[in-house]
C-alpha cells in the first residue's frame, strides 16, 4: 500500500433519512466528501444482517448484506414504494441515534410491499444461481420466521434442525415465498452496493472492510456448515470463544461464539474459510482480519461456563492458514487487527504474513513514555488510527486522561488550544511513517462521548451513533485535504 489515509465511518452512521444510514444518496455524498478531502479509503464495519444486540460482529450470515442498509428512497424512484409510505413511518425522534426497534418494526413491512410489487422475480432466481450461500441465508431466515424466531438449535423439527436433505427440500417448497422475499432483499442490497462501489471507484476511493474471526451460533453459517465447527451431534458447541481475565475484567470476556474445527478445515484446504474470505474480498479493496491472534492461538471456554475463567489456550491454524490465504488472494490487501495482549508468536505470525499491523494513538500516551504505540516507534508497514470503533472519540478520550498522561500527550504532539486537541492528534498520526492513517469521522468533527460507537462489555446502547445532516461540510473537507497534502498522503 502506498502512503495514504482514510476515514472510519460505519454505514449505519450515515445521515440518511428514515432512521439509519443506507447505501443511498447519503453514502454517495460521503464518498464525494472523502474525495474532496483527499482521502483514498473509506473504512467501514461489517455489513452483514444483524440480530439481537445489533452488533455487526454478530451476523446471521457471512455472505449476506444487511437489509437495514437498503435505501428506501431508491426503491421509491424504482416505483416499488411511495413517498407517503416511507414518510408515514415512525423512524425515531433522535437524529443522533439509531432506534433499532423502530427501524425493525417499520422497515420490513415496507420491504415486503416492495417485494410484492417487484415484477422481475427471474432476477432473484438468477441471483440465487450465482450465490448459493444467499439461498442458505434466505432459507435460514424463512425458517426462523416459521419457528417464531427461535435459534436453529431449538427448532422443534430435528430433521430441518440438522439440515437433512429431504427436510431442506420440503421446507424450501413450503416456505418458497418467504425464501424469495429474503432473496429479494439480498438482490436489492448487492445492487445498491454495486452502485456505491462504482461511485467510489470513479472517485479513486477504496473500501477497507472487516472480516470478523467468529460467527454466532445462531447463523446460517453454522446451521449450514456444522462440520466446520466444534459441535456435538445436536449442534451445541463443545467450547466457545472468549478472552481470559485481565486488568480490565476479572472474569475475562465470554463471547460465546462456536469455535472452528481447524483440523477438519485443514483437511479441506480451509475451503469454507477461503469461501468466506472470497466474499469479503469481493466487497472490499482491503480486508481487516478481526482478532488476528486467534489464527495463532485461541482461547476456548467450556460451553455452559458462567465466565471465561475456565478457559484454556489452544493452537490456531498458524502459517498453513496464512499460506493458503495469500495463495488464494494474491491481489487483496490485508490488515491484521493485532491489538490486545500479544505473544511473540503472534508478532512472528503477522510478520510471516507480511500483513499490516495496527497502531492506535489512544494507546500511546502513558506518561512513562515506553508505549509501542508512540508514533516514533512505528514501522512503515502498519495502519495507524486515532481510535477504533471500540474506543471513545478522541475528545472524550483526552478529557478522561489523568493529568500526567494528558501533559505527556500535549508535549509529545505539541498541542495548542488554537489547533485543538483532536486536530493535533490527527496531525501526529498523519505525520507518522505508517503507510496508512485513518481517523474516526467523529474526531474530525471534534465530537465527545456522544460520538461513541461501541462500549465493549456493555450489552445495550451500542452501534447507534449517527451523523447529523449537514454536519460535515466542504470547508471541513478542504481543511482535511490541506493536512493530507502536507504529509504526502
């Protein structure tokens, strides 16, 4: 990657009308802002369909797009909805936050109306033919509707729960209209995504997207590919994912995702994982590998444990997996999310892969001055960011620092009131030797805690942040562009 920079903003955070950011006009407008600001990348979060908790890292399918991101105004232009139908729905009163309850209640009835008016079903059939995993997802969602949204491990019919071929055929026929509805949603999503990608390409902007390492148990991924995971005969996990206790959590973190059967995957040439990576590589120009250390070794907690204290470390797929990934995707850029407690073996694996590591400026300013995240310690082959989606915006972080650390950051970066702390932090990252620098959009706007995307370990109130309409301007784009040009990005 040549020296460059970008901005982090989730799709759901766009200032689209109707409750949540979408792939419509607001996305195209933000692409124009990025171009005017001299940026080469737009970094986003995973874009799969989300369920309870609304986390983009807990998707019903690795191969599907989020129906929330389908732009309703575009459907009105296509004659599938009316303006009155769209404007008549209650999308929530707070333009700064996504109200997922209202989005869920109002969006799907409108999408159902669009489906009933869609006269080109052969396009959905052709879409299924090209994307067999889309059919897995559509049937899975139709079955969840049929079984009152219960997780697949609790479906009363054991034959379809265990995906026996005769049952799959029978339910696919019985639920054909609902399967086609979910296929229609995927067709719309990928058509709108294609239009946005074409816009971004014309502007010379690439997309950096996330590939979460784990998938949730209640997903089409697990239901349709049980052999890939460490499950018992009924589909229940033997062990689940998490991280051990540390200074921030005495019980550790119990994520609960099923773990991969890496021995089985190795025998197949990591076929399912390569298919999953291919889906990401088809969507994004650069793929960020979430929780990279899990490919070196992973933490396994017995299923049913109350916390993560009982877990043990297990060897991951290591270099064999990395070799297969690089051989299969020689033209795809990868970033290794190598944050957290790392062992020498994790560093060795990332260096062996040659992938960019990550440097977070918010981790740098300990008054002791010995942090590896200080810019003068960076290698070129890394991605520097002001903070990730798990961090507070820069202003909120700076306000929370103790006086000693704040003074060290001010001296190290040469901060001044005239420039402002957020811009001083951005300047520090822009001026580093890191090949890639990205900042949260909230940091360019100087937002505080109201701009936070996620609070790890807090189950409610996350993934809701939205920009307000008109909040970013061409004057701001020019200021960003001047800084970008100054540091050769």
